[in-house]
C-alpha cells in the first residue's frame, strides 16, 4: 500500500511538471508513513514540504497542485486532505483493505518476503568472542541481534552469510594456555600461585581436568614454553566447541567460522601494509608504522605495527575486511559491543583506503545488559568467575524468552533483563503475551472445526461484516506488516519486530475480550474467523524472523 501511494505521488508530480504548474524538480527521498493519529488518514506524505525549497513555492500550494493531479487508476483512495504546513493525508477505501487480506491468505508463510535487497550479497559478522571462556549475556544480546538482522535481510531479499571471527591469535590465547597449564599443575598437587592476569573461572579447572584424564602427568615435566602451545590449542578447541553448542541451543548457527590465524599465513598482513605504504596510507616514524586515518576523518592516526614489531588488532582487522570484500560481498555488517565506539572511524578509514565506500561497511553497536531478578541486580556467576553466562540464562528462562527479551529495546540502548519477568505466564512477559495470541487463535480455529464450522476461504467470505474499529485496526496492521519488515531491514533495527508484535497482540487480545469470534451470525463468524486466520499467519511469520516459536497451545 505504501508503495502504491508513493507511485501515485511520483506520477502526480510528473504531471504537475508537464503542465507547467511546478518547475523541473528532483524528488529526494520522501516519507510516506502511517500517521500516529488515525484521524489524519491511513498514510501521510511530506512530498510538498521537501519540494518547497526547489520549487520556491509555498508547500501547501505545492500539496494542492499534487492533490489535483493524483490519478487514482486503481481506485484505492477514499479521499485526500492537506494538513498542517503541507502534508498530504490519504484515506484508503475499506474494501481495498479487505482485498489486501487475500494476499496474506495466498502467500501464507511467504507473506512479508520482499525483493527489496535485489539478491545483493551481505556478510554479517557477529559475536566473535575470544575463545577464552564461555559466552556471557553481553555476547548473547549481540548474538540474537545479529541473527535476527540476518533473518530480516533474508526476508527482504538479500543473500546472507553469517560469520564468526575467531580471535585465536595473540596474547589472550597464550594467557589462556598458561591459565590451564597452571590449573593442571595445581590439580596434580603442585603448589601454584595463580596470577591475577590469568583466567580464573571454574571452566579453566574443568579443561585442565579433561587433559589430566587424557594425558595424565605428561606435562608436569615439560617446560612452560613447550606446554603452553599444546594447552592453548586444546583449551581453544574445547571452549570454541562449547560456544558453538551454546549458540546452537540459542538458535544461532553460523555459515562460516573464520580464524584470525588465516590472516597471517604467507605474510598476508605484512604484504597488505606494504601495499598501503606504497599508496601513501601507511608511514613510519622510525620503528612504528602508522595508518593515516586522519585522511578519512579520524581524530588521529593509528598504529598498525608496534615498536616491538607486533601488528595491532587494527592491522589484522584491515586485512580481515579486505578478505571479506574479496569474497564478493556487496555490503559488510559488523556487530560490536558498545565499548568499540571509538574504533568505528579507523575501520571506515581502513576500508576506504582499500578502495571501498564507507557505506559498504555498516557497524552496529550493542549496549550492555543489566540482568535483574525481581527488579534487583543479579550477583556475578560463581561458575564463570566474573560474569553471567548465556548457558545460565538459557537454562533458567529458555530460548524463546531469552531471544525475545534481548530484542525489546534498540541495540544501542541499555537493556534491563529481568529473569523473573521472563518466566511469567502473564501479560507482563512480552513473549508469553505474543505467543498466547497465536495459541488463542489456534484454540478458536480448533473449536470452530469441532463445532462443524468449516474454515472460511476468501472467495466465499463477506468481509464487509468487519466493521468494528478494532477489526479495521487489525486489518491495517496486517497489511502494513511488509512495510515493517522493509523498514526494519533498511534501518538494521530488529527491535521493530517485537514492537510490532506487542502492538498486534495487544489489539488482538483487546478485540477478543470484547467480541465473540464464533457467533450465531454465520456471515459474521466467517469474516471474523478469516481475520484471525490472517493474524495467525502474520504472528507466526514475525516470530519466525525472531527465531521464537509460535505454539498452538500454552
């Protein structure tokens, strides 16, 4: 519907120019949105306002010209009106909304799928936690944000690849190996003074115990240098496998796991920096190599090779992003923790130096999660040493509640996650409230069939019986679902889907509490059954995007 209004406006503008009523103008991106107040119509457009400067005319006059030249060949508009400084409000005919329900019924699980992305290849890299310990709730939020963004983009018509970058090179991995080695020796009764800099969670002891079972005391007599390489490799593999299991149970499966070590094969990082140096993007001040990120708007230049000859994370990240684009992706999306905010300008500088546009790299920041229980902060996990793990949250509240609650706010806003609320079977718990709407509809449809009432088909259903205000609101919400998908995918804002679902479920529950779906009036019963069948389709499709189940009974 939104696209139809947009095309009507574009056509009316062309006619206005042809008639000489408006000068030649280029129409920038105009907004066609559903107004907050239904009295202002079904859609409102700001075309006249954004054209005023170019046309050098009053926006209300421009709106009047456009209004006069609207050719409604499909006969979808009941009326239009000019409001405020020059908005054009559109009122859509009731029967048009009714006919739009046919699309939902025909497309079913494909309803909401679009060709907006045109098949462009997009890589989404997220989680990418160091394999030095279990995933905590901060990683969990990033995981579901990334996963739902990939689902949204797939639904919007993009080709998606989900990737996990394994930070398996550098000091943090050596520190992991040392931590396990020390616990290994400690478990074999050697007196150990455990350094503060080492990883201290119980999971380190568990890994050390596994090595003892398989290797015995073999490494008690090795030098620390000789043992650390083995312990690092084994510990990294064990932790990464556990991370994969936790993610799988959380509903997140990656297409690719990319090892940082791959970047250093055949001196690839060094060769890239040499190339960038020849191009004038990298320079030396003696023993340190610097990247001229200030050429691309960064506040200062950044080190890529330290005085000791070690490459920085930034050097590896430039090489990694070169690798991404070399694989043929049209756009790359990185999902990072909010503490990486200052890292964004240098990364954009890096890809521009590589010859790619700044717009081809999207960076989404995910803020921290405050875990609560009954409104009070949850104490740190004794199991992991310093954080609450994804596994602990999954075991307590389950996948559906965890995923849904992590999406209840914008990813760049702090999130309060109350474990007790996530377990409630009431309207206080948003995922329960939405899932209950789906289960309630399933129950009504089952009851109808048990009473011998055949489920209606569009061709035989008189939808003019749907006259209640809530019915009209529900129909419009269902028809606007693809617009919600398109907007969420375009803005990379997955929280828009639970917002939409919460509103849809709320209107449905309110409607159900006031009105009988199955009544003595056969025509009304058929119309209402058809409506809730379409609500069921949209609820299920949207929940699928969130990776949340749509139960038939609760």
